[in-house]
């Protein structure tokens, strides 16, 4: 007796955006009302609530939110334990740096890791995945450097405002700017099906 696999769940893009933006809004509001340390604690709680909701709604959590949450846990704990807000300010630098190293380092071994991030959404030719991986790797590197410049140059309140209202919009704009590349290197449906069949045949042969 065969069982039909359960259909994959997916989140509406607006819901996904709200879950990603929610912890940042909590961070911003809590910082304005109670300061950076209370905001850090609230941010940690909100981040893990958002992860739980992602799991409930989609039955999966993407790699990037998981890595970000892990760094939030470590650097948020250090911030509260040592009462030093430098740690939470460095968190975006660490997260973006890790993503940049993973993406650009993966290319050095011939593995464009963006296929694992967006492979369920887009079907691209190999050159398209390579170029997209380079672009996102460089973007994350730039964002890591930008965070370092901002938090070392402005007040804590100004940095919190940048983190809340600057980071996601910049990421969103950059993602939209990749549309021409996605269109140029989109794989034809038949080619994508043939590649999938060849991959399946290879797996069976093994």
C-alpha cells in the first residue's frame, strides 16, 4: 500500500516578511522604551518566537534564519551577561561575514551554495547559480563592513534604527535587482525536467 506524500507547505511572502521584520521592530521599540539591554533580551525572545511560527506554518526553517538565530543567542547572551552592548552590535557583522565566507568559499570548491537556498524557488543554469552566488556573497560582505562602520560611528539609538529600517530594505532592494539575472539564466522547463530525471537516474544507478 502506497501513501501519498503530504503536500509541502509554504508561507505567503508577506507573512515571511512580517516574521523576519517582527523581531527587529520589537528590538527598536524595546530599545526606545527600556534601553539596549532590555531590547537585546526582547530581540532574543522575538527571534525564537518567529522561528517557531515559521516551523508551524511551513514545517521547515531556512538555513539563514537558523544561523542568524544561533548568533543572536550567543551574542545576545554575552551582551546581557557582560553588560556590554558591543556584542549585539557585532552580531550582524558576524552573521553577514559567515554567509559571505560560506557562499564565496563554496565557489572555490565548485559548489554554488545558493542552489541550496533558492533551488526550490528558481531553476537556473549553472552559470546563473554561479553569478548569483557571487553577487550575494559580495552583498553580505559589504553589509558586514557597513555594519561595522555604522555601529562604530553613530549612537546606539541610531544604530538600532539602521538595523531595523535599513538592513531589510537594502536586502529587499538588492534581491529585486537580481531579477534580470534570474530571467537571463532561467532554465527552460523541459531542460529542468531532463536534469531532474538524469539526477534521479544517477541516484537509482548508485
